[in-house]
């Protein structure tokens, strides 16, 4: 059972997964909602805070990675070989984050962003758009607490309503007890 909760912590810490997805899966898997929510929050919050703390290094790494990709693509005649990061095409999630920031500001990006683009991208974009570290950290932690509570409560009531015997037969319990 301890391995199941460790898996929740690790999955929530990975930027590809979000606590919004990890909590319901863990509750469906038979884990208790409160420790699941707490561990998912801690895992996600840890990596978001680290991202905010090291945002300059992350942006430099992303810029170099994108430049390497651009250089590996054969250049057409007349096309510039070097382009600045501002001229490079933004990703779909980046455009969505920019639209949220332009419309609702930092609070809107950090509250709505984890649901639409992910918490890590929301934090990175908040910092990229010129917000202060302390402000981004405060709003991101507020947002993560909000989404953790909403997801845990919805998962608990949804699972107990639709799948009343899941705690005895959840797939995560069976997986690690076998």
C-alpha cells in the first residue's frame, strides 16, 4: 500500500501528469482520498516551486533545445539560419497560456491554467511574462490547493456513488498486494 502512495507522489511530481488526473485515478484505484490528495499536492507543488526557483536555467535549456531542433531541420535558400526565441513559433499550450494571461492576468493564469495547460506550464509562463517569483509562487500554491480540494472531493463522492466497493477491489491495491 505504501508503494501505491509513493507512486501517487511521483506521478504528481512529473510535469506530464497533473494532480488533477492523478487524484481521480488513485481514488478509482482504491486509495484513500485524503492521503492521496496530500501526496499529490506535495509532489506537484515541489516540482512547481523548483521550476519557479530555477526558471532562468529552464528557459535557457528550452531555448537551446529548440535551437538544436531548428538547426537539425534543413534550411531553405534565403531562410535565416538563426532566429531569436521571440520569433520562434509558440506551442499551442504557450499560446493558450498567453491568452489566459492577457485576459485574466496572473491570478487567472494560475487558477485556470492547471486545468487547461498544466501547473508547470502555468508557472513557467507566469514567470516568462514578467511576474515576480514570490507572486507566482503564492498564486500557484493557492491554485494547487484549490484544485487538490476540488479534485479530491469530486473523486471521493463520484467514486463512492458510482463504484461503492472500490476500496476493497481497487486496481492499485491489487497491483501492489500481489
